[in-house]
C-alpha cells in the first residue's frame, strides 16, 4: 500500500467510475476509520455503498458524474467549526481511499439526498459528499498557485513550513480556487485563513490536513 505522502501526490478528483464493486475488506477498513473519526469529532459521517440514486439526476450529469454508487456522506450538527471539521476528517478518508487503490471526488452540490439510505436526526446537516470507487481514469492534475501567493516571505521560511505549504497546494479546493493564506508566527505557530466563497471553510479543513502531513505536527502548533 502506498504511503500517505504518495497518496497525497497521486490523488486527483475523479468523476467517472466503473461498476467494479469495492472489496469488503476495503469497505471494512474505511468503515473502521469512519467510526473512529465520528467518535473523535462528533460528526455523523456515513459510508454509503451501492446507492446510485444520489447521482442519478440532471444536476449530477451536469457535473459530469457517472457511475457513482459509493460515497461518504459528510454529516454533522450545526456548529461554528462544522465545515472545517468535515474538511479535515473527510480529506483523511480521501487519502486512505487513495492508499487502498480507490479514487474519490469531493462533491458540494451536484448530488441529491437519498433519505432511504441516510440515517439523520432532525439536527443533522448533510454538507457534502465524497464519491469513492474505482475510477475510469486516475484523474489529472490542475494548475496550482505559486508558493508566494499563499505564504508571504515563503523563501525565508524553515524547511518544515515550506513542505507544509507544498502539500497544502496539492489539496482539493472548491473550483480549484485555493483561497487560503498561511503565516508563520513566533514560537512556530502557524496561522491559516480561508478566503470567501462556496465551501471555503470545508477547504480550510482540507488544507490544514495536508499542511500537517507535509510539515509534521511535531514541528508546529495551530494559532
């Protein structure tokens, strides 16, 4: 199985999937991680398999999705950090899926909620989903911003900070806008701010996940 670092570099958004089912042992491994994350975060993430209805709509076809039958439903109760928490833990599921040889895609709006398979209380919110399965391709890389655009004085920063920014630039963001800015504060504290836009707070959680992988959590703390 590829390393986390290899998975981050290999991962690309995939919208078209084959009908190959996900092996039960991989489902079990992903479900174990979902259960762990739900316990740690207070989220209500659900791994849904063999449900074509969520992507059987004109909106999904407009988003160029096809063959999607499996997905993570990113659910949680309304809270100030809900979106950021969903992004942080959801991206760890994306990376694990990539390690297992699967493909994924974050999906913000081009899906429909299927009440027949989702287990939700009155306070739960389905913020987004993550398609998962065997893609018809491995996806393609997209243009990213340069380092100085997301981290002022990047060239003078320590190596661990540079690696964190490099990995953050590999993170998926809504419409690939990469609306985030990093700043190194005294005592190795790192500040990252999200810009404005759809799902920018989810993007923030995703980006923080990537930064930690590159920088190493032992080298800094979040401001």
